[in-house]
C-alpha cells in the first residue's frame, strides 16, 4: 500500500468570484476543551475511539481597507453553568469532559485587541460551544446569524423558558439574519458577500443545526480559508477522498505522536477504517444517524460534508473546522501571527492528516482526554454534583482475557431524564428514559468492569 501513490481525481470547480480585496485572519484557541461520546457525532464508531477530543477555535477577521473587524464564533463562556437551563443540561448530562480557563474576550485583550471595538460577531450556529458570552461585548457589536435563527431562538431565555440561547446576548444589539435569496453560490453552497468586496463570504451550510453557516475568507487574491464551524467535527469525517487521497506514507512533515513511526505507512490505520479496501480514498467516518445525536438533519449534514470535500481538495483552499486538533501544532496562533500565508508555509499539507493522531491503533486509544471531567471554577465536578450513579455489575472472565457480564441487567431510572450509560470509559447508551433501560453488554476489555450512568437510579436487578 505504501509507495504506490493514487492520482487524485479532478474536483468540480468552486467558481469563487475574483477580487483583490482580502482580510487578515487570526486563529484563536478559545481554551474550550471538550470530550464527547463519538457515537453522538460520527459513525461507525471504532473500537478505541469511543470518545473524541474537541479543542475549539474561533477566528478574528480584519478588513483593513474598510476598517472592519469581526469575530467568527466565540467558543464557550467559561462560566458554562450560568448558561440557559437547556444548554447547561446538555453539558451536564451529555458531555463527559469540559474545561474552559478563559473567555475569548480575555484572550483578545491579552493579545492586544480591544474587544470593545469588534464591529460584529458571526455565530456559525447557536450551540453553547460557539456562542461565547456575547453580553461581554458592547451593544455596538452586531450579531450575524443563519437562516431560521430569529424564528427559532428569539426571544431567548428567560423570556422563552425553553430557549437554549440567552436574552442578554441580544439585548440592545442589532441581530442580522443572513439571507441567501440570490442565486450566488461558491461550490455547491449558497453564498453572501458580507463586506461587499469579495473578501469574506458567509455560506449556507445546513444539517448540523438550525441556521448553521460557514465562512470563506480570502487571504490573498487567489487563496482562501474555509471556516467550517461545525459542518463536521473531525478531520477524518471528510478525509481522505478520491479528490485528495491519503498518501501511501504519511510524510515526516506531518506532526505525528511518538507512538507512531515517522514517516508512517498509511496501513497503520486500516484497522480504524470502516472500509479498509478504500482506506486512502474514502473518509474514516460519516455523520452519525443515531437518534439523539448532535445533528438536527443528519442526511443533509452528510450532503454538506460531501460538498466540503470539494473545497478541501482545492490547493488554494485551507479548510479549518472549529474542532480540528490537527491545526494545533502547525498554524501560528493569535496573537503570534495570522493564517494568511498558509499556502506559502505549507500548513495545509502539514495539518490535513493530523487527525490520525486521535485514531486507535490495534484498538488502543490514540490520545488521552483533553479535559479531566466537567471543570467548574477550576475543579472537576463531583459525582454528587453530577448525579452520577455507579452501577455495580458482576463480570466473569472469559478465555480470551476479556470480561463479560455474568447476567443481563435491568436498570430503572426516573422517566424523561436524558441518560448516558458507560461501562468504565466505554460509551454504551444515550437517550431519554421512558421508565427503564434494558441492556446486555459483552466482550469488553479487561479494565472495563464498572458501569455508571448520569441520572437518578431507582433500582436494578439481574434477569
């Protein structure tokens, strides 16, 4: 497999309008570090990659000629427990790891940027890990959102007690819902020229959430950065493709972890691919179709990802999705420079296979969690605070040195709670409870001998 390179197929043209107008783009690590159950985002989940690490990035965009400065996304507010009840519950009941040392406003000020002079914020979508704390920005900072946002999320909480977004984010500020009512398109995405000069486009990218949008920033006259937001959540969800095949050997210019050889034969990762025969030309994951996943419209989201693959294959476009950890060891981070010279510096080639560091090899996880648990005010929340229940489940050894449940077990939880069940650190189940969860687990690794669920346990018994 290594050494035999695959010729890329020609990708469909993007047809980006010509312009000499550019923006300066700075990449910001918002310090929002998240650990999520992979099952809620991708499929098929690979053994050893049941959890996904998600660092979270935002972008400072400056149009020097027009004197305009905007932010694309904000990460999460560091006091996440003060969010709306709906957003708080989604973290507490569904996210095993979250640590946010700083608000993005602090990061901006420490980097010499006055957050009071930001002209506008663009939310890629309404989820708590992208909206930050907009109340920290002055009322002169406008907000741009995608189609359907106002109808579904305004007014916010507490005026609308079921809304996951806060009223205080909108109070006294102009909120612009981007319209895509023209026939303008870039690639297959409807587009809107935000500044009117071709320097920055907002793209209509549906599927993940109501009103989800992405950005396309012109960094030189003929190079661009695609700001993906949450079009997907992992580099292996849109790489490799027939347009951009994986090389037979991952070159040493790609920063790989010490557990991997460098250069590294791509065959190392065949066991982590759902279609090993097409390891080098098809993405490792698809968008999850699982009920309770984090996609409002999974089939449409998968179509958006397929459209993204065309951008990723273009040598003049650098794709940066919000949670791509492959960027961390490669790009210059705010305030130490911009991303504009990405092509000259070879950042696309160096970062595009960085997601391989997260993948398991021989079933062994790629990397440890980037957050030790749910961190509140610098401390990991206790089981009592989280209402985590340890379920004492008897296991028996089998001849292959794994463990199996000695019985099926019946667990009864309070109805209508959102429940996550884990066996040790292996995700088993998520969903709203009716009155009970009935499950049988077999063949876990030898260290997986304890189960826990978030919720209020009423009773359990063998059957």
